[in-house]
């Protein structure tokens, strides 16, 4: 399982990195994440809209909360609030990215 916290988006439009504000990740706690979005050329994306989804592929259910983007924090960084992992195991965090550069998505594998 690829647990990298930085990767290219599915169509190669964006370079995306995620980082929880607090580590280690704890089961049952609400988490906030910082998502850094750059163009494929490495320039910060300042005008993106993010959508957040995810779940546990092996269990067939989504996230137990509805995380939301708290907006742009500068230099291509965006804050996501309200992420909760209610059980141990393999989770996928899915991000949709919309900006003038185009629409794309990226998925991250996480193990709790």
C-alpha cells in the first residue's frame, strides 16, 4: 500500500501534499489537515476549491464525518477541518481540486 503523503493528481494537473496538524493520528478524534496544491510545474495554486471524501475500502463505508475546506491559507496551502477516523485500519482520503488550471482528483492511503 502506497502511504506517500505527496503525489501527482490523477490527470497530472497538480502536485498535492497532505499533512495532519497533529500526529500521531488518533482514532475517534477530529483532525485538521493542511493540503498543499501546486501546478505540475511547481507553482502554488492560490484559487482552488477542494472537495473531500473518503472511507474504508475494505469495509465499504465512507468517512463518519463531512470534512470541509476551511479555505486558502496562502502559498497554495488549504486547511481541511472535520476529518475523523472512527476505527483502526486502511483509510482513503480523496480530494477533488477545481481551479482555472482544470479539474482533477487525488487519493491518499492512510493506516490508523
